[in-house]
C-alpha cells in the first residue's frame, strides 16, 4: 500500500472505532493538515516497525481509541489529533504489553468486536458491494435535467441514487445540501462510503 492509502486505512479504522466505542457522531478532521499528520505518524511507525500491514494499523488504532475511552467523554471536546497521532501517541503504542492487549481485547469484545474484525474495516473499499454506486456516471444526464429546480429535484430523487460528491451536477445544484441530507437518511451506508472515498481521493 502507498502512504496515502495507508493513512486512509488508519483514518477509517480510527473513525469506525470511535463511532462504535465512544462517540457515534465522531467525524475525522478534514483537510490536508489532518492527512499530513497521519502520514507523518505512519512514516515514524514504519521507521520503527517496517512496512505497516492492516493488522498493525488496526492494533495502533485500537491502542489509541482504547486510551481515549479511559480519559472520559468530557476529554473528547478537547481532543486534538496529536493525542492519537503524535509523538506521545506513538510512545503509548510502543509501550503496549501483553497485559494491555488483553484489556483492549476485553474492551472490544464487550462491543462485539475483535482485532480481526477491526483489521477487516481497513479492507479496500473497492471490495464493498456498493462500491460501483459511489459515482454512477450514467446518472449525470438525469441529474442535469432541470438542474436546481423543484421539478429537477423530483426527477433526480425518483430516478437516481441522489447526491454524491463526485458528481459535477451535484456540485452545481443549489439543492445539494437538502439532497445530501436526504441521501444520508435513505442510503446511509452508500453515503458513508461516498464520503470516505471522496476524502481519500481528494486528500481531505
């Protein structure tokens, strides 16, 4: 895997763990700075451990989210990326012992998870059954019909899989915010992988 792909995997695993274990509404910080922070973390980890595979990325994210879970939810309002991807975070991971792994696994098990399942969260999204619908380009002709009008919004809603950040028509539509909320409500899993794929492609 290339560095950006590894950082996407790390952000995805960290986000899923945060949502399942601590804050269901957690969103990983966007922007190039966040990506660079994670890339720097990966470079430092690889200098110590060699090329990171899915299992090591999963172990790292488990370590960091488990640590956050023990700080208490009130700490999360002050959370910064450096807490989980900076020097002290890497030192925390370096200090992992067999006993600590045991308690991490107990913590995961209480939520019906395992290390292997966390590693599977990192799998290539192209294997996801909905991947081919992330940007169905054949919908563009329909989306362009009467764009930004009430009738066009009705046509789009009846004939397409709604908003996707990859669509030029969606980006130009004045009803995009409304449609985005509708997409999240109607097609939650598809919405999720569209957002994650877009972040990965755009380096956000």
